[in-house]
């Protein structure tokens, strides 16, 4: 296990990330982190960040903090505004839950943390490492879903979108980068297969000035399910372990109900503890 790289990937999913937080909180409390490489997609990047910071206190509170009508307003779509005000959320959250970058760098010794984003012009996936100077925009970029977030996020003078559009489950990328033992925390049950939703076409229409991204949104279902095929049939020298909720979470992408979120967080801690019994 130690001769090859090991990777942890955390899927996105907005508020569904409470499940993932539950899993990694159980990891932190058990001092469990055998991974060399960390990949975070959308909200999964937030989960990975706090995992690497080794901060388990108040992680549920972080998710509940974001689940506020102060930051989530579906009525905004009528006024051509973002449904989720991520910029305001990150600014406010950083005051309440500040990031200790010195601690992060110490904990990253011998490890790599990649935040997955999609380039607006090429619709190619990019795997960037957080910089102290621009980490808020880098984290915003990986969660920049069209319609949900209308304000453009610019990195290196180029617009970036949610990494889940082009590489929602970066298992193949982790393998290409040398990982032979991959653990994937998902926010859907293991049997889930993605189907194209009407919202894909709405998002594609909203990004028509970025034709490659628009096309990627239409084909996102195929992209997601292709990753599932890789997971089910990995190369012979690769082991992939999924940590999934046993059933569909009641928490949805933009859920703000705290009771619902708390229940799925507790489910995550239980599943994480069950997983750890194999190692501890």
C-alpha cells in the first residue's frame, strides 16, 4: 500500500456534503489519514480542506452556517441573480471559521491537495493546488455552477466553472497521477446512476457564451457514468473503495433544513466508523 500512491477523492453535492463531513470527522478523531493525494470537487474541496487541517470541531456547524436563506434564495432566479451567494458566504465564513494556512502547509508535508475546476473556454478539467493569496477564489471556482452562481470566477485571467461539470469523480485522473489505492467518498448511494435532468439544459442555455462548457453540461451525465464504469472496472493494478450513504440522502444540493442535515451528518459518522473498523 505504501509503495504506490494512495488517494482520497471527495465528491461534491452542495448541502449533501454533510454526509462527507461526517465521514471525515470520524477519520480525524481516529487520526486516520494514510493518503498521499487529496482531490476535492465542488463542496468536496471544502470537506478535504478541513480534513487536511485536522479540524473536526464544528464541521457540522460550518455546513449549517451555509444553509441559510441569507445565502440561498431560489427567488433570485426571477431577478437573474445567483441562487446561492457563495462570495458572501465565503467572506462571512472566513471570519467565523478562519483558515490557518500555516497549519495546512504543515499537514500537507508529503501530500498534495488538488481542487478540481473546469476551464470556461476549453471545458478541460484543471487540478489546482490552493495558494495562500487566492484560495477563496480557487475554492469558489470549484463550486461555480451556472445558475446557482452567476458571478464569474476568474483565475489567471480565465473564467472557471464547477469541477463537477467536467470531472465529477476524478478517479481516472488519480490513477493517471500514480494512485493505485483510491478511496472515494460519495454523496450518492453506490447503485446511483446519473440521468440527464432538465436543469442540465437550463445550465447549458445559461452558459451558451461558453459553448464548450455548455456542451459539457449536456454530456455531464455521460461523463459521470463513465467514471462509474471506471470505478466498477478499474485497471488490474488499482483498488478503488467507495464510501457511500446506504440510501439516497434526504439532504439535497441546496437543503437548508438543519434537522435533515444533522441526520445525514450522523449517518456519515456511522459509515465512517464502520469503514475504519477495517484498519483500526
